[in-house]
C-alpha cells in the first residue's frame, strides 16, 4: 500500500513541476547536506529546518537532505537547523550563491553532560509562535528530575515559586498573574496545553457535583489534600509524564494566530520522536517512585522509526503514609515515517494510553471515608506534513487529526450517622411526597464522565516576496467537536451525601446525555513579514483569527513585531486578543431544585410517615455564554552579546468575561399545607390551607462575570559559561500585579431572616481583590564537562507578596422585600441603620501580607558515567532554612518555606 | 317496797377517771408513712388547758398515761434543723423544717378509742432538681451521635409540682478556644459581665446573675403537666426510639450499628423542635414541644465534651421579658450581635456545672452559691455516659436525690444513660 501511495504522489509532484511554470531553468539554487552523529554514522530521519523559507524536511537513510529553492526566491543566506532526538541541536548559516549548490554538514553530539555547554535554564526566545516564548530544552527538563509537567514549570518559569513535588492533588499553572479563587481557575482554564500539535482540552470535563445553589463549585476533595478533579481548570499537569518530553515552549504573551481556544497562554510540548537508544530511568523520593523507559526503534530505511514509551508512577505523601496515594501508568507508541521516497510527505501516527488513580481514605483499617478519582484516556493522533515543491497555493501543508476518549470516575463514600432526615425526590415542579433517609448509612457520590474529542487542523505556509519584503503567509483552519455523553451523577435518595437543608444538596440523578455538543471552528491568516528598515532587520507578524466557539463568533487580531536596533539590541512589541471557549460545565443546562418543606410528620411508623414538599425547578439557559476574552499588550528589549544576554519584558493583560457563578434569587409561590387528620397505621389526610408563602430560592448561574487586569515586568539575564569558574549564571526577576473583580451584583442569603424589616434580602457588589508578587530566581550551574558533572544551585528571593480584598462591599446596594420587589439603595443611604441588619460581617475584608524578605535554596547534582549511566540527586531547601514570624492578626506563628525534600534519579542509556 | 329514800346521794359527779391512750405519729406518704420516733406529742386538755407531753418511742408511739378524760387537742410540732433534716431525709435545706400534725376536739374517755394517729406534714420542702443530663451522646459511628441527648427533671419535693412554665437552659460562659482581650475577663478567666454594654449593676452582674446561651420553657396552662413527688420528666432533643429509629417501606427496621449504645426516647415528656433548620430534628407529634425563648445552634444541642452548665428556672411570667446583654467584648451592638437573657440567681431552682474532664477545666460559669463544684463523664464525648444525681434516701419508692449545691459530691457518672432510671 505504501509504495503505491508514494508513487501516486511522485506522479502528482512531477505533473505540478511541469505545469507550474514555463521556462524552468536547469540552473537551480540548491542546499544540500549531511547529518552525522559523533561517531560519524549517518543519522536517518534527522529533522532539518530551513528557517527563512519556513520549511521542514528529513534526512534519508544516508543522513542526506537536499532542497531546491524556487526560482523566485532571492535568499542570500539561509539558516539551517539540524536536530535529532537525544542529540544537541545545531544551527548553521549557509551562504547562497545563485544557481549554485551550497553544502553543509552537521555532526550532532549526544545531549549529555559531557558537552561543552549545557543549557539547564529556561530561555527567552523569539520564535515563530510568539515574541517572548520561554523555551525549555532537554537538558533543563532532565536536570529538574521531574515526575510530571508540573515540576518542570514550577522550577523553570519566571515568576513561579519552586515547590516540593506534590502529586496528591490536581495541578495547574497560573501564568503571569497573582490571582486567587475563581480568577485563578479561569487563568488555568485559559491555558492551552498542546501536545504534538493537538490541544489536550479540558472543555468537556463535567466531574463536579455542583448543586447550582452553593457558592462552592462542588468538587470532591480528598480530605485535606485537595481534589483529584480539575473540572474548572486546565488539564491536570501531573497526569503528563515528563520522561518522554523533548522540548517545551511556553507562550505567556501574544501567540501566533495559529493558536486558538486559549486565554492566558499556551504550553506547547514536543515529545521524542525518531531513532533513539534505550533510556531507562528511575526517580525516587520519599513516598514517590517513578520508572520510565523509552526507545526509538529503527524500522528500516524506508519504514521510519517506532518510539515506544512507558512511564509508571506511584506516589504517596511519604513512605509511611498509607492513606493517600496517586498512581499513574502511561504508555505510548509513535510511528514516524515518510510516505514518499522524496521525503516530502511526513507522517506521524501515535497511540497513547494513560490511566491515573487518585485514592484517599481516612483510616488505614476500616475507613469511614474514601475518595477516588480515576481517569483513563486513549488518544489516537495523526500528524503529517506535505512539502509541495512548486505548488501554487502553499509551500508546505501540515495537517493533524486526533481522537481522544477519556473515562472519568469520581467517587466519594462516607459513613454518615446523622439520623433520619426528610429528603425530597421529585425532579418535577409541584407538591410531592418525599421520603425519609436511613438514619445511618454509607453515603456514596459517584460521577461518571466520558469526554470524547474529535479534532483536526490544516495549516499551510506560503512564502512570497514583494520587492525587498519577504512574506511567509500561513493560513489554516481547525475544528474540534467535544461531547460528554454518559451516566453522569447517580444518587440514592435514601443515602444522600448532604442533608436536604444544605445548599450543596442535589438529591436527584443527573445524566450527561443531554449536555450540548461543543463545536469549535477556527480559521486564521497570518503574514510574517521580514525586511530591513534603515539597514536594521525588522520582522512583523500580522495575524487575524476567527473563531466560532459554541454559538459565538469572535475575531482575534494578533500583531507582533521585532526591530533590531543594533546587532545586539532588539526591540519587540506585541498586541493580541485571544478568546477561550466556555466549557461544557459552564454551558450545560443542569436543573436546579429548590425544595420547600410543607409537612414533616415522622412517627417512626412507615405507614404513617409523611414528608410533603414543594419543589421548584429552574433550568438555567447558559447557551448565550460567550467566550472569555484576553487582551495582551507586551513590549520588550533584549540585548545579546557573546558573554551574556539580558531581556526585559513588560506586559499588560486584561481579561473580561471570565466564567463565574453569579448568585441570584427567584421567588417561589409556595402553597401551605397541613394535616387534616392523623390516622393510626395510615398516611394522614392532608390538604392545602389556602395560604401561600413567598419562598426565596437562591441559586448560582454561570455568566461571563469576571474581569481582571494584570501588569508585570520580567527581567531575564543569562551568562555564558565563565571559563575560569566553569560556571554560568542565570537570573530571572519578576514583578506581577493583578486586580480582579466581578462587576455584577450578588444576592446574599441572609443568615438570620428578619421578617419584620422591609429590606429582607440584601444585594451587594462583589469584592475587589488585588495582589502583588515579586520573586527573583538566581541559578548558578557549575559544569565540568570533562567529568560530566553538573551542580546547580537555585536561589529564590521572595521580595514581597500581598493580596487584599476590598472591604467596601459589606454595605448593601439594593434589596428585595418580602414580595420579591427589587429596590436600589442610593449610595448615601447604604450605611443607614435601616439596613444595618443586612450588613455583612466585617471580617470579610482580608489581607495577606508577607512581612519580610526571605529566600530559599535548592541544590541539584548530576553526574554522567561513561555515556551509559547518569546519577542525579536533588535537595530542595537543602539548608533547611525556615524562618518564622508571628502573625499578630491571626495570633499564630507562621513558618516560611517548605520542609526540605530530597530525591534521586538513576538513568541508563543503552544503545 | 321501793324505798323512796332520796337519801343523800353520794356526790356522783363523774369521777375524773384516768385514761391512757397512745398516739402513733407517722410521716405522710411522701416519707413512706414512716413512723416518727422521738417526737414530742402534746395533748392539750381543752377544759383545764393543761398540756401534757409525751415522746414517741422507737416505733413511733407516744403513750399518754392516766390523763383525765375530756376533750383534747393532740398536736405535734417538730422542728428539724437543717442538719437534722439532712440526716433524716438526705435533703439539703436552708432553713429549719417544721413538721406539724393536729387532731382537734378529740374526746377521750374510757369508752373512746385509745389510739390516735397523727400524720406529720411540713410546709413544702424540696423542689424540682436536675436529675440527669445526657450530653455526651453515643458513638458517632455505631450509635446515635448527639441526637439522643436529653435532660431529666426530678421532683425532689414532697408535693406535686407542675412542669408548666418551668424554664431551663444552657449558661453562657467563655469557651476555651475563643480569644478575648483580657480586659473583658475576670481573674478566673470568665467573662466580666460588669463590662458588658448597658450593664448598670456593676460587679453584681457576675455574682447575682447568669446569662443564658439557650433558654427553653415547658408549655402548659399551669396544671397540665403534674410531676408526682419522686417522679421525673424527660426532655429530649428528639423524642424517638433511637435504638430503632427507622422502618423502611418493607417494614424492615434499620438500627444503629450498636443499638445498646443509645436510648429509647419515644416516651419522652417534652421535645425540642426547632423547625426545619436541622434536618435530623424530628417532631414527634405525640410529644409536646418546648417553647423556644432563645436558641443557640440548629437544635437543642448540649456540648458533647461537656462544657456547658445547666440551670432550672422557676416559673415566672417575667422570664420572656428579662433584660438581654451582649458579651463584654462587643463594643458595638449591630443586628448581628447576639444578646443573652440575664437571669437572676434567685430565680434558679437548680443548677449543674459540667466540665470536659478534671484536667481540662474551663472558667466556672455558675456562681458558687448555685454550684460549688463540677461534674463530668470520664469517657468523654460520644461515650453514651450521662451524669446523674446520687440517691440520698428512698421513702417507699419516693426517691430523694442528694442536692447540696455541689455537683462534685452530688453527681456521679452513669455508664449508660438511662432515662427515668437510676
């Protein structure tokens, strides 16, 4: 099948070559080269990137590649980058002479500590994806000894605090902001994680028991460890193993128009592909064991390479802790090959499978409480590119397709002994008889989820030249369809998890079969223009993206530009708009029940017991929810010399329309009932009294309600390796300031109902919160390449951190009276004693203030042994520096910095 | 031949015949009809106004010998000093107790009965007392948690008492974890109520009053709920048989894992029902509900570890209109500030101070006059234990409980709470 397909393509390209232009000149400008490894063996399927023409290609079985430039191209020099899995990337600038062939050869060294220069820090790089990308290479990832993606990002991104690895709850990352609560959740929800070209989306996650009435979002917590569910946030970062990641690019600023469905940033992950030796590693820390292995098999000169990876993780908070654990198994197979002899059509086909189990119980033997979060996922993805020589519309076409099916199961079991309680069971509106729960029982909550995602994208690049200006036009479209149609929440009304008087009580089954389908379509057009301006290199990227997310259409312009002021100083600026689609959890029309008890007659005789209740149902229509919009303005300067480089970036980010549940109230006309006659051994006769009562039903509905502003400065300084010291330094300082608010009004349920007052239910503005954080990280790496030894000391200095909630929202701005009439209170009267009973408790205004500057010190050590064996060790807070201070407001002693944590890694590389 | 000799008759004025009679002195049924020994009995001849006294012997009989016939008043008046009365009945009293009995206009002659019975009666002695408090609750997993709490009130007097209108509740005091500025506290660590906003009585606020965290009143018209001497009433949080609280549709009974740990309160006399705030608050239609004057929490919940003090308050129409004050650390009164009833100490019929244990003591909530000591359950919260007053004396089934106003001496722990039991 394969040879025939390549023959077909060969014929097509031949025809195109003939048809494309008359007068094809036989003298052509060509680039050709070879890629060899350190032992001078050929490297087949090496990745070759021609930067200026925006092309990718691969080497053949002899390690050779060649490219003929189209006649209209007038490059005088082309940067060629050669890369291979497990080897250090090399780039060379090749001068071109018209109608001649330029030759370049690469010898790629193994990427280990014997290299002269090893980069173990994150670097600020201007890439095609954004002006201020943070690129994390293979060595930096390995040096962290990470158990998951979360460890890599916390250790290496500027502005993040280095924390001991914690795998006991779902992890996410907050990019460029100091926000908390639902603002932080939205920031995480808007962080797109792209794995091998396709996004891992969390849009269809419905694992929550949100009742619609409580302010809490309804996720199941595993005791004090937090939740294993990550419904309103990004994909759980601890589920992504780090062992087969080759490179990570983090976009915190303005992304290229190619990326959609994101808000605060994107994390682009490339996994290892291609022929590679056996890599077997074991990472151990107190309570955590992580084993991984990967290998890239060469399948023959034409069939390409097959990468197999396997990662097993088993983590508990400590070796003696028998109550909490998290285990993860992930395995994947990736087949990379070229479909034609000319190697113009590449093909990557991968199947990944992973399963995660987060488990907690409150006692080792005979526990009364258990929480489980299970998650298993199958993902099939196909990615390819077609380099079309002499095509009219595009120079290279890349396409990808992926299907992902996840099974989620969140479970909580709690032995409850709370006595007989009345419980409503009707799912319809009206007066119905309820039931009485068992007095003591095992309460179980189970949520079954099945997010399924189909997605595909098509992208094309076409280079063109208009005079002195070179254009690289890329355009494309992407489509995704996400559903979650399965059992949902099952509940047994006789054994409810919450008492029916709690606002977290739901009490009815809710299946996901009626949740909507989330369709997202996006198209984009981007032109990367490069030219010279007064002799200075100037490149600009102008992009426009259109997205139809669910039922809402938006346009996102993305502009970024860089200007080379001097050969060493570069100025860059960017402005862009990004939109994040709402998730199924925000859109789903989940009914909300308000139950008003009418008769509670319990005589402990099942023939006589009667619980009569009036149930009111509201189904919120969230279909009009729009996407969350983020506007980002960024400017930066970078200065690059041989010995050191400095980059300073400032940004202003504005998010509006973030998803939050707004508290509202509805009035329910509740008919009053009474018992007319109580009969022995029979249900009593009951009937309406004829009176009606106005019942208040408080509920929460999702809306585009959050807005925030983030400002920040990031300074990154890196030095080359200072020969005399064999050490290189890297400093990154960040200063972030955030303000966040929910401009809508919220209705507060009174704690004590004072029916004699006119103003019964108060309406308030939401608190306005602000925060600031400033951290400096100094990383010094002492690297002796002859020994293959690297010692890295990371110092973090915490200059300041504070968060503040404004207090001025304790006075009501409006109220409802007993008939449900809404009245606004003019500002001058808001503090009057007439409304004093509605005033909220003053302690709602909160402030957290770091009183002193303190620091933390972390040490990492790695030693290579003969190219086969690597031994690594890390110690966080290795000096055990834990300063204490007395918090006068809370009257408590507080300790800064976590306790020290140690771990080690052993890695074998077998060819 | 009849001799009509009305001769000089002998002056046959009735000879003052000496008679003897005995008087048996007994106590009333409230004291088990016990015979009273060593009691002075007075027989007053109404004609001659001569009083004769005799003392009853060991079997309660006072023998009067050779008294002239006539009409007599027989009376007994015996004063017991508090110490004597305590020894007699086990009941602590403040004042002398006077026992009286009188038989008036009793004709004593040769033909009349020679045995009189006098039944001694005193002015009412004793009062309602708190007999048993079950605050600990039963095991959180195997029992009924805190739902089976109850308080039992016992009629320690010799009269029928009526529960109608009697109040009781938990006394407010400073808890262990609340952090309060020392300037609002007395030396012993308790709130200094003299500093409360609006307090005008100075330091008497601490010695002469108690402040109610919760206040309940027993309903009734006045004579609806009698309590016989020696009997008690049980006031339950939930009047339910906690040993078998549920029957499902099929008739299957669902019990707690270990029903022996809890109690059957379906026969309770009164119940606390707050409405639908606490879902497990059951309203047994057969049991009358308390009147809720001031509530704390979602149901009548006693502190499980035992950090409450309980008082029983006499029936008084002014209870609901007693003044209310905030805790001393509140500098302003807003609508959210809780105000507590201030009850005068002389309205308190009985009081018990409970602590968590002998090592974990909180500042005393009750003045020494009400309760000089404290009591606790050794096994702590959720242990099914209760505290119960010791029995001082039993008179033919009428139990008199020890009440010396010192619960360290008066109370003992009971391994399994036993409503209406001992």
